[in-house]
């Protein structure tokens, strides 16, 4: 065997189909890594979102007790049409239509703010779904807030009065 023949014999040739398989394997590794990363981010975000509810429940302090208004950063949400309801519920839904900027600043003490299913953020949320129709406490908070607002009380005073009347420390 000559020098050239020995050099060729010592080298392994990479076949085109081997390169293609290698590329596909790399693609699967990249896709697998991406899926793992997405799963980690999803689990992290999901658990951090529920920690506030779980920690409030474990300490015996509700989110409503900790609520100190939205400090001007509240999003006003749409509420259901009061015409769908009757009696006190209709009046409460009407209050939500008339003074959403007040109700968004008030906690609700019925437990809907601690509920994973409802996930309410303030008293206004009670009237964005049908919960306000069946909950006397939500209705009372909205109607009393409307009355205090009509008398010209500032939202901080309204919140303080609602907290004193309905806060879990007083129940």
C-alpha cells in the first residue's frame, strides 16, 4: 500500500445520510430542551400566582384584610346589566355601574378574593359575574359604599368604614 492508500484507509468517511441523522438528532435535542424550559417557566409562574392565596389562607389573613386599595392603578372592568336582576341585587349591580371607581378600591369580605375559582380582586369584580346576585355581603358593601359616596365621603374613609363593618376581625 502506498502513502496515499494508507492515508485514505485511516480516515473514516462521513456519509451524507449520517450527517442528516445527526442534524435531526440535534433538532430533537433543541426541541426537547425548549419544552423543558417552557414547562419550568409555566410551573414557576403558576405557583407564584397561587402563593398569595395559599399564604393568606395559611396565616388566617384574607386578601380582603390585606387589601389597601389599588392606589390609582385599578382597571375598571365591565359589570353585568342590572336589568337582569331584581330587588337588592339589581340595586347593587346598578351601584357597580354608577360608581365602579369606588368599588374597585374596596375589598370584599365574603371570601371571593381568596377563592381560586372566582379570583376576584376587589368588590367591583363581584358584579362582573353572577356572584353578586347570590351574595348578600357583596351587595351590602356595594350599596353602603354608594350611600357613603353620595354623602361625599372620600374613598379612603369608605374603605375604612367597610373594613370596620365587614372585616374578618369583626365577624
